[in-house]
């Protein structure tokens, strides 16, 4: 699983703005990218994320998964 979430760095800790669907004590790898107030970039990233989710989450892929399983 790979996902991107926003966080705030405060007093040496990263506080996530949205919770992650992970079991307690899961080990994760964190890559930090400083977010600037670039509205156009934020809009492009949001649009890109929506497009990727649409492409990866579709019923047509189930056919390929069934073929790989057999």
C-alpha cells in the first residue's frame, strides 16, 4: 500500500491531518516533502490523485486478476 497524507510538524513530531487505515504498531516508511502555498500545484496533485484512483479502482481489472489466479 502506498498513499500520501498531509501532516503538520510540531515539537519534533508529525501529526497526520487524516488517520491512516493501518493496524496499531504497523511499520511504515515516511518520505517528507515540504508543502508550500502553491494553489496551482495543489490542484494538479489533487486531480492527478483522483485520476490514478479512477484508473486503479475499476471492475475491468478483476478479469485480469482472475486470469492470473488460474
